[in-house]
C-alpha cells in the first residue's frame, strides 16, 4: 500500500508497513550503543546523488527536505545548533534550540533539517531564508537520526534502531520525526515529485552512521518541466545573463523567476536576436517586480526544467531547454 503523501506533514507521515517497526526495533536491540565520552561536533553523513531510486528490502526511503541541515547538541544543560560545516548557529536558530530543550535527556546529538512547512507540508527554502531575516516563529526541526544519547555513542547501531530510539526521545516535543517508507523506490519518487517535494533520500536500513559522503545514503532530486512565457532578458554589460520568466494565471502574467543556466553562445545569440524586435519600455508583469531587465512583449515560450517551486511559484534551480515552437 502506497502512503498518501498528499497529506504529508513533516514528522506526521504514516506508512502502514512501518507502524510499530520502530518500537519493535527498540525492543530487539541488545544494547544502546557504546559507552563513550562526549564527542563534540560529528562530521555529518551525506547522501550521494544517483540516477534512479534504489529498490529492494535493503532500503527504505525518506522525504528529502528543502531546508538547512543541522546537528543539535544537548549537553551540560545547554542546547546548541550547528550547521553541516560545524558553525554554531544557535542564535540564528533560537526557536530550534528552544524546541530541542523540551527533550528530556541528559545528553544527545540529533541529525536533522530545519524547514518551514507550508500548508500542504512541502518545505520551501526561499521561505526559510525570508524567515531567518527576522525572529522566526515558523521554523521547525525535522529529526531523522540520533548519533549520541546519555553517554552512549549510537553510530554503530543499525539505522532502524537509531530511528526507533529517536522517535521515543522526541515524542511529545515540538521536534518532528522524519518517518521512513518501505515501498517501491521509483513509486515513492514519483509521488514525491508529483507533490512538488524536493526529492527522496534512500538509506540502507541496517547501516551504521558513517561520516562523509558514501553509498549507504543516496538521493534523487525531482526534476520538473514547464512551458513558461519569456517576459524579458538580462545583460551583464554586453554579456548574456539569462531570461525572466512568467506564468499566465487567467488574464494575469505572474513572475516565475529568472533562468541563467542552459545557454551556450549560439543559443544565447539566437534568442537575443528573436527577442530584440519584441522589446518594450515597461514590464509585462501584472504586478511589478524589483528587477532590472530588458522587457519584451510576452510572445515567446521557453521550456524550463527545474527542481521545485517556491510558495510564490518561482522556479528553483531552473535550466533552459529551448524555445517552444509547437505551442
């Protein structure tokens, strides 16, 4: 049975195959890691990019979140939040530190992602960045691994056992849990992309926690395609610097972002030649944007590939594929 990813909330997804699995793993583990001194910051495990989501009982799959990777330390009565490179961002992530302070442990190290979930549960990196410009109240920590707990190093425990302990530790706190899905990998990926999620991270279910980039954690980001209207272009001096995009919504023309990747010298020159006769003095957008450009009549269409869209509909990591001549 495929979980209903349409009702996704960070930490609130349920898959029928996984109900009770974490609790079972917790009961079966022989010991809770290895007794060890406080390790300080641990180099995070990183997922390698792949072309296809893996299948088979060896793997389970998690949502790839669109946020900031963090490591949360609870030690000596203090909570600190570190970036993936080990920078102390506790002051910037005050809310995350406050949320983690609810966890009733003597010491712990959590691995997770700071996100801003939208109404449908999809995280949005651009919204997160805007939130961090002020005193954010919307950010949440989605935890997906537990590396250290109460004087014990858990990194050599199987991932399934670490997640079982993590789920129990953060229960009834504001920290949310990243659940796992034991379903066909490609089917999981298709559902995730259909919902506009960032992608899928697949992990070997009985693997230890290994710092650095390896093949026991792998990721596949979603690529989406859309035909968008060209609203203008940009020059850096006389050098081509991409095109401004628009999306039609009824009678309105809405800003959809700027793309500056996917052009070579020939395609840039050809497109500039085609756009020059269409130049106009004003922006074609219904609502003016705060960008300088050379604006054109919205007549040409471009095929754009991108990973995800922001809450405002702007494309993220866009790539120009070509002008659509057939529409």
